[in-house]
C-alpha cells in the first residue's frame, strides 16, 4: 500500500468515522510483495482500529486479510443489504472489468447514511494482478454517482480529488448513501 493511499484513507476516517462503525474493505487480500513492508496488520485495517471501528475484509479469493469471500465481483448474495456503516476500497477498481456493477453492490450493502470511500489510480504503470483495466479521474467519480442514480441505487458524491504526490495519482471519491426516501441523510 503506497503512502499517498494510506494518507487519503486516514483523512477519510478522520473526517467521517465514529467508534464502533462497521467497515468493509473491498479487495482486502494482502499481497505481501506489493508494499505492506512486512507489517502484521494491513495499513487500512490499522487505520480502522485506531478509529475503534470493526473491520472486515472482502475479496473474491481466500487469502491473508480476507474475512468474507464472494463468488464474483458483481453479485454478493451472501451479504445482507444495508449492513455496513462504511465501505472502502483502495487500489482495487482498476482491476475490476465491470466496476460499475461492483459499485452497485457496494451501495446495496452500505447502510442508509453510510459512507463509501474509493481510491483508484489516475496514472501509474501497468500492474496485472490479475488484470489492469482502468485509471480514474474526478469525472469518473461523478460518472459513478450518475450511474448509481440511473440504476435506482443512489449515492451522493460528497468529495473527490486527485492526489498527485505519488506515481499513482490517486483519485479519491467519497460518497454518502441516500436514505430510502431518496434524500441524503444528515451529515455526521
């Protein structure tokens, strides 16, 4: 996990989390040769623990730091709707062919009034683990907001920026799930 991604996730948790919130990390499998630096607790998990949140990792394969395995990236029938206060994903969406379908599932499992934080490279070298399909810009996050609304599963984009302090140029998007009446829930 590169430093700019960790910094952006810390910033997100400092602003939006409260103790005892449930957090689901999408694409949580730790691949040791990708910068964990031999730490025993993955960086995002460390951040959630410092904020006294309950952390769960999700991936499509079993592995280190994976608590929940889903059958594929687009349908998570083994997870109840409106289950998690916060859903995060860093350095995963560039590896998902149909990321907009994954985003629908993320919104579905996020509680009304809950938050979603996505961190996706805007630049950077090709890294096919197992595939590398996309780079995001701020307009990509706006497009996800429009897709969610179009799909009838709306979430409001409340913050987006590109952090150019690393070779990845992380694009960060923070969303808040609408409540069942279609209005944005109150701010934390």
